[in-house]
C-alpha cells in the first residue's frame, strides 16, 4: 500500500514545481517601432582567379567535370568579396560580402546561381552593420549586355540594419567570361528598424 501511495505523491510534487521552474519567457509590452529606409550604392568585386582570389570553388558534382564553363552546374563557391565606393578594385574599400553561391545553369554560356551573402560594412556611418542577401541571380550571359539590371532579395540584417528587408538592383560594370572575374554595381533599398 505504501508503494502505491509514493507514485501519486511524486507526480503531485513534480506538477507543483513545474510552473515555478518551467518559465522560460518574459511578457514584454511591445513599443512602437519606426521603420526607416536606407539606400546604399557601392561596388562588389568577385575574383575567382589570380594571385589573390576572393572566391574559391569548395565543391562540385562529378558529372559536370567536362563542362566548358567558368561555373559548371552544381559548383559551390565560398566568397569573401570586397565592397568599394567606386567601380575599380583600387577604390576605397568599405566592407566585404561573405557567403556562398551555387551555380545552377546547364548552359555553359549562361550564369545563374542561388546566393547567400552577408554584406558587412567596416567603415563610415554603418561600420559594424550588415544586411543579408538570399536570392537567385537570374540567368545572364557571362558577358552581360551593358545596362542589364538584375534584382535580388534582402532578407535580414544586424546593427543599423536590424530586421532589414528590401531589394538590391545589380548591374555588371565589368565581366570576363574566361576567368569569371566580375564587378557589379549595387543599388540597395533597405527597410529596417
């Protein structure tokens, strides 16, 4: 009889202490947040070849070895690309884009990829802040037509760009089909708090 009474008392004890020690949240009253809009203009440089590459191949599918293409289908790249004020790589560096992209085109004359990158600023007003881009780069020729503009999605941010959303408009300023080196002009519109 004593053994049968221990179990119910044990259950009552466990249930009695659960509310005291089981609370893992805090009720906070929300305060009004004011949405801000920030527009940024800079240049991005992707350099997969040369003495100091900023992009490296980290994996590729065995079935795509024979493609004649700077970025064969299924190739995964890691990047740490500089961001500059001007279109030349020698312009003032204001940050870097770190992330990866996966090449998706079956056509060796086209380039398309899914990108994830954190665009971090290391100088100026937004030093220590970043925004995250996660989007598909639409199909384009390896040497795109001048003036062709591509749109990509902004999905987050930190620092001054906390909870960012928005879009980036990209335009190639230089591109080399043989090496894969490219420079892009970015016009970014961020909505953040």
